[in-house]
């Protein structure tokens, strides 16, 4: 049985992806930032680990535990994410660096570490969760949009580096999906935003999870280096 690692699996899109991959027959490892999150994963029969991508020590400790438990990752979904919204004139260095650490540096670290296992397995799938913000920008989200655009560019470059080893790497860029993140950021404006979406609604986490499940499968064996948009037509 192949093992899939999904970061930020305790809630939202990551939780839906972890359940989708489990249903597709993978042994799934999910991460959360707290023990309560890990426990909630265990209740769903998903092996949970604590991981804070804003901390090098936490990344090292997480990886050490995986290796001690003889885990070999075939599928990596870099999903964990945060927002630290502010206009540039008011943005603190910390608001900038938290976003770069969690989204960009975290993705680099987990790709680099998982790739060594995938090369040994002679097969691998990496899905990096980006955002429509990377393509269209968003007022108050310059840090987030820049990090996600970085993730997409990183994805393309890595796809060129490892393609000959039967390892594909793609980005998935959601528009507005109903999760805690959108509730926190967009809740008050959602009626206004829905008018901008041709399909007339926010997406659901399981709709993103289906796309990720497809990209992880053999049916997607000739797709690499792409950014696949899933946004109800918000950006086309
Ligand atoms: P969410 O519901 O807020 O869940 C975020 C997940 O990331 C949680 O599992 C959380 O763990 C984890 N996380 C938070 N900080 C972390 C850190 N420092 N280190 C490691 N993990 C951390 O978010 P979501 O809406 O599902 O978003 C998932 C991904 O989709 C993100 O990359 C986001 O940028 C992207 N995205 C979302 C939307 C949208 O509309 N929702 C649109 C475009 C892109 P805890 O439960 O422990 O806090």
C-alpha cells in the first residue's frame, strides 16, 4: 500500500484530501499543529503527526519521527496554509515571513525530503496547493499571493528536475472554498464575492479533494508541471 502525506489535514481542504486518498486505498499520514488536531485525525483512522511549518525544529522533529517509524512517502500534498493579511504599507516583517515560511519554505523542505524516498520508490506524486490569488492578486494579500506564485514556479522547476524518474509534480489553485480560512477572511463579504463567481457559489473542500485524488492517480500519469485551477470560473 502506498503512503500519502497530507500537511494541514486536520481541517478544511486538507482534511477532505486525506479522506479522499484514504478512500482511494492509500495509507494516509496527516499533520496538524496541535495534539487535538492529531487526535481528530486518529478518530478518522488517519495517522496524525504534529508539524508546524513555521519552525525548523518542528520540521526536523516531524521528519525524524517519520524515519524512525520507517515511513516511505509516495504521495505528498503540500496543503497546510495560513493567511496574515495586511496592505503592504502596514505589513510587518513577521506577517511577510510567516507566510513565506509556511507556504514556500515548508513546501521546499517537504518536497526535498520526500523526493529522496520517491527516487528510491521510482515513483512519486507531489501536489502543491496554490491559490487563484497567485494569478489575479488580492488587495491585502501581497505576501500570500507572492508565496503562492512562488509555489507554482517552484512546482514547474521541480517537475523539470524529476520528470524522468516517474515523479510528477503539479499545483492546484483553488478559488473561494468554504473553510475556516474563508470564513475568517471573507465571511462578511461573501455575498459580494459570490456575484463574481460564474457558478454562483463557493466551492466545497471535497471538490478540491477529487481533483487532487485524480492528479495522484495513474490516470494523471502524463500531467506534470501544471497549475490546475478550480474556482467555479472566478478566474479563467
Ligand atoms: P484551513 O481550513 O484554515 O486549514 C488550514 C490547515 O493548515 C489546518 O490543518 C492547520 O492546522 C494547518 N496549519 C496552519 N498553520 C500551520 C503551520 N504553521 N504549520 C503546519 N500546518 C499549519 O485552510 P484551508 O482553507 O483548508 O486551506 C488549505 C490550503 O488551501 C492552504 O494552502 C490555502 O492557502 C489554500 N487555499 C484555500 C482557499 C480557500 O478558499 N479556502 C483558496 C485558495 C487556496 P491546525 O488545524 O492545527 O491549525
